[in-house]
């Protein structure tokens, strides 16, 4: 985070600010996509007791039941990394 902007010489503060801004925007976007995919009304919830003795296959099945597809246009699906499917 510090070494790469230094390669820009006198523009290092601008490169650092740009990198920081891009990172913050990516984190907010990722949070929104992941949050929206796990908290819609039709997503199934599980108690800790239900998950204690589950097999690996049951864990994967629970991951599918605990997430939801998001709808949107082509650009939305591209920007979300197809996490909407």
C-alpha cells in the first residue's frame, strides 16, 4: 500500500489516495452484494444445534439453502462477479 505509490514519484499521494478510495469502494460493494444474498426473506436460517454434527455434504447443502439469488441486469451480474447466481 505504501511501496507501490512511491513508484509514482511526486504523484505518490494521488496514487495512494486513488488506491485507498478504490479499496473502500470495493469493500462497500462486496459487503452490499454478500449481505443482500444472505438476508432476503426466503433464506433459511439454522440454529447452532442443527449444525453441530453435520457432515461436509450437509454443510454445503446448508450454504445453498442459506443464500439467495439476486436479480438484476447484465451489468449488475458482471459487477457482482456473478454472485447473484
